[in-house]
C-alpha cells in the first residue's frame, strides 16, 4: 500500500468496526520502516479486543506498547496516566487507539493540550457497513460528529473496514466501497483506503491488505 501516515495516527470507530485490528496492522506496517513506533491504548471503554492484548506481537516487531494502568487485569477501569507529550517526542510514529463512542473519545479530549495544535496528526475514522448503528452513511457520520466533539479533533479521513468476520469475501468488500465513499463525502473528507485480507481486495482501489489478529470468540476455530 502506498500511503504516507503522519507522525501521530489516531484511530477511532464504532464498536465492532474492527478499528483495533486496523490499528495493529498500521503499527506493524510502520514498524517496517522505523524502529521507533509506539502504540497508545486509549480505549478505556471496551475491555475486549484492544491493542493492550497484543504486547507479545508488538514486542516481536519492535513496537512499543503503552497501556492504561489496569489494562488486562480484573481492575480494568478508566485510569490514564500517560505522559503523551513524552511518548510523542521519543517516537517517530505513534498510533493511538481510541474508544469508538463519545465516552471513549473523551479520553482523547483529556490530551487536547498536547494534541490540539499539532500539524503532524490525523484522526482516521473506521467504518463497517455491516455493523448495527453505522449501516448507512448518515448513521456513520452522526457517530463521527459525536466522537469529534468529545475528542476535540476533526476527522482527516475515512478507512473502510467493512466485514462480516470470517464470512467476509471479495463480494462483501466490493459492496461496501460505495457506502464508504458516500460516508466520506457526507463527512466532508475522503476515503483513504479499504482494508481486508489480500484475497478479498482484487480490483479494489486504494486497498490495504491486513492480517486478522483480532477475532471475536465466535470466529475463533
């Protein structure tokens, strides 16, 4: 994929859209060209399917993982103690995984003093045509506006990650592209790329092949 990520990439999207899998893949892609990549888990709402679960994978790729104090414990509560400015200074690239609703995005808003005026930051919104509450472009944009308001950062682009879990095929992906383009147009931004396993991306413009690291329990064989 020929796409230039900024120094700071913020990933958000509705629960179940696959944003954490997208975040993991972006971080691993960036690690191919830099040994100073950090992932910050700011998803303080959803205790499942979060970047904090991939410490071993990141470690083997040279990616530094920063997690909330109680991540992956039986005290998984919203507790943030990041020196985000220091993390950004030390890294060449930072990927921030943010909760995909207004409550989750509020964690991002806590760092508005650090992030608000940066020119090397982009917030990307992950959409999934096949998820409840974001199945139409209008629904997807409505949620995006709430996230933007809570996080105090405007969206820089849409990532299409429309999928049906292990039932996803090339037709599933192809049928979602127009939806994603319409969502991007309605949001006043652009569709950056479409994510899926490589086998599903034949003929898809601006495709980003990904591996599936994050699997719901019902998709694990």
